[in-house]
C-alpha cells in the first residue's frame, strides 16, 4: 500500500511537471489575461448603445453624461501606476486576482444604481472603479504574461491582448444594441459584464507567482521551483538564469557599497538609467491613441463633416479595420520584428491625416478610404503599446513602468476625446486633422529614435540594453563567488567575460571553463 501510494504521488508530480501540464498552464494564463482585456473593451463599449436610455431615464445633461463616460479614463489614469507599484511590491499573483475582484464588484454594483439625484454620482464612482481595474490589467497582466512567455512567442501573445480589446469593444456594441432593441433595461445591459468578470475571477485562482518578480525579491529558489514546474521553453529557463545573475550583480554591488538595493519608485523611472525607456513607452503610447480615440469616438460626426454618412460604415467599419490591423501585426510581430511594425505605420498615418486635413475638397469616398486606412495602420502599430512596456522595463520596474506609460496614454485619450469637438467647432475639421497629423508625426519621430528591436531576445537582455547597462559594473574587490556570478550575467547581458558557475532551473550550479 505504501509503495502504491508513493507511486501515485510520484506519478502526480511527474504529470505536474510534464510538457502537457506546462502547455495547459500557458493556455490558461493567456486565456485569463486575454479575457481581462476583452472585458476592458466590453466595459468601455457597452455604455454607447444605452447612453440614450440613460439620458432619458436619469434626465442627464451633457455634463453628467460626460462625467459617467469619462469615469473609466480617470480610473485608468489613477489605477495603472497604482496597480503597477502594488504588483512590483506585493507580487503579480495576488494583485492579478484582486484586480479582477474589483472588476466583479464594480460590474455587479451597476445592477443597483438608483434613479434619484444620486444616480450620476453612483455611476461615475462605479465607472471610475472599473477604470482603476482596467488600468490594473495593463500594469499587472502584461508584465505577468511577458515573464512566462517564450521569447519567440512573446510578441504574439502580448499582441493578442489588443485583439481581445477590439473584439470586446465590438461585441459590447453588438450585444448592447441587440439588448437595447429588445427593450432590456439599461442597468441589466451594463451589468452583463458581471458574468465575464465572475468567470475570469474563478479562472485566476491558483495561478503561480512570476519567477521574475520572485528574483527581484531575492527569492531565487522559489523562482527556480516555479520555472521547473510551469516553464517549458529552454529560452525562458535561460532568461530566468540571466535574471538571477543580474540580481546577484545588484546584491554584490550593494554589499560592496554597504547600501540597500533600491526598490521600485516613480522617481526611478526618470533616472539617468531609465529615462529613455520611460520617454519612449509613454510618448509612443500617447501619440498612438490620441488621434485614434478622437476619430473613433466621433466617427459619425467626422465622416458626416466630410460628406459621408457614418452609421455602420463609420462605427463598425473603423473598428473592423482596426481589428484587422491588430491581427496583421500579431501574425507578423515575431517574424518581422517590432521596429518595422512600429515606425513606418506612424509615418503613413501622419501622412494620411495631413492629406485629409489639407485637401478640403477631397471626394467623400476617398476620405472614407483614407480614414479606413488610418484605422488599419494605426491599430497595427498601437499593438506595440501592449508589447514594448512589458519587455523594455527591467523586472523590478516592469509593473510601475507599464502603469505609468498606460496612465500617460490616457491623457492622450482624454485630449482626443474632449478636444476634438471643441476643435471642430472653433478651428474647423481640416485644421483639426492637421493637429492630429502633428501628434502622429511626433510619435513617428520618437519611435524612429528610440524604438528597439526586441524580437527573440530574453527580457534580461532587452532591459539591460535599453537601460544602457555599463560594461564595467563589476566591483573589482567583490568576493570571488559573487564576482563570478556577476561576470556571468554581464557576459550574457552586457557583453562582459565569464568564468563562473551557472544557475540552472533543472539542478545545482555547475562550473564552466573560461572561454
């Protein structure tokens, strides 16, 4: 009986570290994060079809409706850096579950909104909390997925999240319209997101902690154990080894200077070592979403101004082309690389918007084609906003760095959403499009200067290169064992020599001969 029991335990352990088990885990992780981004798009899109019902039922004026609609944008601005800081401090695993719990609570609260004078405040608070949760998805889920994804698939998996966002936004429009036409109360229509949030909350229970985060906290053995159980890719094992070596560099440097390793902070994002990373990720994301939100939000009005009715051609047409652009980038990102899908598209979009703005008498059909082309190319390079932040920041800053970039991008989204109606009324449609072209041009120039090529590279290599890791950062008087570990990390990440023991997820360190 004892032998049989031991055999059963051994078989269970073998199954839990098999390739099949690891692949199932990756499918689950990708599914729950993609589901979260689907929910993000769904929540932002579901309010549109019932806005008229809400306006009539609650007797909302333009300011009140604007407060409700803007709630998620303000929430994302607050929630992204806050959740990113929390994920870097307390871990990806607990914050990933807490974030979906907030989604679930806020979604369910929509069922109970009253009809009195307090309805506007209630809805504004609920939508704000949803925005906080959406911000958390960016700054928690992206880093978590990148830290488990093989380098050869990482771009595709991160890019899929934006596909899910667009699909969620379109599905919200379709479902909301169908329910509206069927006479469903607006509270029930808004509350449909509760079902999605509940399923995703259950699916996130029991996920492991990120090995990269464990390494940043000095918990190397736990990181190796997680990698042994859940990680299949040899490249990912190599990446985890590199991150351990880099952590040992930091520990040895701290011991040499008798100081503590700095923890993640907002100020660190603007330090000499990381300001380029922060400038690129936040500036690129800002310039990508500003013109899109302006044009997509007011598609009907914009196309009508140019002599072409909106309707399905405007709303769904632009969204469908945007989805096609994202899918195209996702299919090509790990083949062609990041830069070629980031830089040229921005120059093209700047040119398209400039033509629309300058050519006042352009045929309506040509304007429609140009707007559809803009939607396609813009969505293509906007896909990179879901990829770059989770790659170029180092592990200890990946959450707060991604969160800051997401928050800064919401400033652009808000400007695009609120400034376009004012601009159309005061300076006209043509000059408004020229301003949008200038924003796209700024993003193109910034990306031409700073966008790195990260295809097929480990996270340790990327973050070291993009933060300009010095080649002479090995303390000359460090103890031999720490110095050897540091030299190994520098050889693989910063190009330095090596003659040291290697930390492998499969077993203890082994001595390597000097090259």
